[in-house]
C-alpha cells in the first residue's frame, strides 16, 4: 500500500508534503486491513467496519528510504476516534531496523504504547522475528508517570514518541503536548535498553499502528525519520 507523506530528516516534521509511504503488516488478523489517508498535515489510519478482529499490526515508512542500521523515527499521536483520550486498545508507536531477508524472515524493533491492562502510560520495547515462537518478545518497558501523575487524570493527547538505535542500544523518549522534546537521557521521559543478538542489521524505520478495532480510527499529526 502506498500513501502520500513527507519524509523528514530533522527528528520531527509535518506529515504534509509529497512523497510515498510503504506499509507492511507485522501481524494480520485474517484478511483485515487498515486504510490510510492524508489531509493537510494529518495522517489518518482507519480500520474498516468489515474487519473481524484487532490483531493486525502494521509498520509504515517513506518509499525509497535507504535501510539504516542506526536511525531515528518519531510520531505524534494526535487523536483516537476524534478525541484526546489515549486510553483503549489502539496501539501507536515506531519501528526500527525492519528487515526481510531472502528467505522471507522478517525482524524488527519497535517501541509502542502499552495496551495490556489499560496501562497506556507504559511504553514497551519489543523485538520481532517471524522465524521465532512467539514472533515478538518484549525486552523492557518504562512506566511514564509524567503521562499519568499520581492523584491526577491521564494526560490527554497529543503524545509524542521518538526512538533511535545506535549499535546495540535502543533509546526512546515520550512527552505530551507541543513543548520542546526532552533529551534521551531525561530521567522522567526517557529509557534505554540493550538489544539482544540478531537485531544489528540495517532496516527500514518509521511509524507503527496496531489493534485498531473495526470501525475505529486514529491520527498521526507528525511522522518523521532521521538517519
């Protein structure tokens, strides 16, 4: 599937512009699919009402992107079903080092909003290998209290996520609103992990969306890549 979108190299940029986006399913729920559309600076991802489940997970990145070993991807989660409520099972994130070899084996690294137990203020680092059982394995997570301060309500969207890989190190940073991005070593917003063996190859990098319920939709108001 292809879509018009911009590919930026500054760590954060609008989705408006001319370019093409490639999508690839990491998991599929039967023949379910997502439909992507662009209007001005907003990228909308919809699950048709004819979908049967919520198990589809999809990665997206700019067409003609050169695979990189060390790279960064950023997204801004704008809305879910037209609201600023980040709760529910819709799962947003970024993908790095997504690579399919000649045998058809696909490996990737993702950082995604957690949806298990409704703890959406937790972000998970996961490695994917289509030749393994199970095909994905969480390597760590971060409970981001800045998104759900003690004694207060869950902070509303927009939420921003940037993640990068360099060598065997995966780092990510998450923040809410439209303010300046915190540093990758910020004690309240960031986390780093060491990747396990087998995930050092160059690959594609960009956004991620999964678990959209039939008839539901979400928007990214920023999608960018940096290498």
